[in-house]
C-alpha cells in the first residue's frame, strides 16, 4: 500500500510528520486514533485526530491533508454516519 507523509497539529503529536497509509482513492482516513498505554493498569488513553485540508492551491482545491487534534470534549470518532441515523 502507498503512504503519504502527513503533518499533525495539536495534541501529543504536534509538529510531527508521520507516514499515513492512503486508501484506494489516494486519501488518508478521516480520523486517526492513537492509543497511549497508562502505567497504572487503566485502559489506554485514545487521542483522536481529524483530517482537514492542508494547503489550498491556486484553484481553491486542497493539495494534501493534515490532521488536527480533537479534544476529549468533542468526543471520539463514530465511524460511518448513515443518512437514516440520528445524531
């Protein structure tokens, strides 16, 4: 599979550029979750990043992507959102 170097903004990975696998369409996943183990035996803490357009080209189209940190107040990723589901 192909990967793309993607910058991360905010949270514990702020300023880092990591290779992220891209799908068949050439886009990375919409959310990126990073589990961080705890030392005291509790379940791991999950940090969530959402994909946003990186640079905007001359025609207004996104050229690349970046991930921005989502605080715990906004919640975690919910997967696919179907039109017939509420919320």
